[in-house]
C-alpha cells in the first residue's frame, strides 16, 4: 500500500512529504487506521535535540486519530469503521501494565522512542525501498495511514470531530491526567501550573473542571490570557518573588503544582510555593541536573515525575470527551489545523509559540495499492 507521509530524514533537515510504502497489512492484534488528524507534540520536535537516540529516517507523529479500515483479526476488539483516538504503546504484560500503569511499561522507551518493532509488524519503507524507522509511539501518524496495536486505540463516538481528537492521546492526556489522576484534585484544592503551553493549559482546564482554584504561570501574555479565559488566575513568571506571590494567591501555599517547563529555577520556586505535604509533579524532560535548594522538601513536600499523566488512555479519554461535551474541557480552542503538506510551517509556528497545538490533516487520497 502506498500513501503520503511526512518523513524526517536527518536531525537538521525539514520534514519532506513523500510517498511511503506499507508492505503487508495489520498483524494479529493490530489495526490499520486512516488518519483524520494528528497533533504535533513537543516530543515529536525534541527528536532533533536527541540526535543519535531516535532512529532516522522516520515518520513521526503520536497524537493520531482516525477511522479503522482493516483489522488483524477478531481479537482486536475493534471493527472496520470504528472511530479511534491513538495513544502510546505498551507491552500489556509487564508488572506496570498489569497494574493499570501502562505509561510505566518496562518496554516504554524501546516501543515508543528508540525503535522497538513488534514481531511480525508490517515493513515500512520509502518509495525507493529504503527502510524507515519502526513505528513512533506505535503510530507514526504524520501520514495518511498508520498500523497500530489495537491496545493503544480508544474507540470514540463517530459523531465527534475525530480530526481534532488526536491530542487527547498524549499532550492533553498528560496535563489533564496529572490533575485529575495523579493529583486527584477536587473542589477547594489549589493547583499551580507552570507553563501555559498545550500540556499546561490542558491541566488548567482540568483543574477548573474539578473545581480547584488554579494559578497559571508563564512569561507570554497571550498564553496567560488564554489561561485566564479558562478560569485560572494568571501570574507572570518574572522577575522575582514568585513563591511569595503564589502563596498569597493560594492562602498560604498550593496543594499541588505541575511544572511543564523543565526549568530548575521554576521547579525550586514551585517547591517553595507548596503548602506542607504538597505535591509537585514534573512532566517535562530535564536536560540538566536538578539541584534542590535546602529546605525545599521539608514538612512532607514531595516531588514526582509523571509520565502521560499516569493515565490509562481507555479510561481518561472518554472522561475528557464527556467534560468537553459539558463545556468544561474546551480543548478544541487550543487547536489550529494545517494540511499535512504544511508540516514545516506547523513546526515553525509551534516553536515560535504562535500556536498552542498544531493538528496536521492529511489530504485524502485513499492510498494506492
């Protein structure tokens, strides 16, 4: 099967939209999905900064959503015509997976980031026959079609705008999951969100839906204005005294804080702004050492790295869609769509902060056998 995909051939080059070949159909436990839309996540773009770790050339994209067009047998639990949101891959067999914590799967890195390939998976090549890296996050959804394990596909109501739902599988899942699942925030709790990007704003919306008092911290006025529209108290990150300002806004200290920036300075500010027994969750990958200032973890304060919002996608995605329908999680207001052919423009806008969440829409060709 031949179809178009955005291929990244080197860590420095732009994406190239070109014809790729899928040799074979879905194996047992897999599905073939016609992609209706795929969100662009910072993790996709971070491949450029992790040169040598993620294999190239590759088709990236791990916030896909679309329609099942073929299944690898009756054991998938899905049928042709089902609308699905795709999320990260997991083995389904290790201790973490069996304990309903698939984001901490023993094989998470190899399956999602570093080239793991399921035995019997279809071969993915370019038009000249050159091999492309195995499925990124089990998807490689910057494309018209994707073969994915059925376990990381979540069936959704076909009346929903499936082309916009892909970010619920990662970015929005991470922010909302941190608040609703990792923190379990509820009415009367105080939540501070550092960084009002896609993950941070999803956390802001989720905290509002949970009835928590929310403070959003950022340096960009437009992002703070967005957070305020989602009922957060906006707080500019500089120049100094951030912990004191947060404590004044949260009646002596926040119960929860979520850092989406990876900034060591902001992380220490967040720790100092917590009330006793408060919890700070980290979702950004740290690229430097994190010195913790003396006393920052006194009086029961805790810090934890959260992967994928600690969420089980099959449980949280339907919950987020129910909140969206109730007007409590308006994630669609963060999205700007781009044709797949404009993938490089979407990346530039994302890097420059001109868009919160780009979503790439493949132009349907129906594939070519």
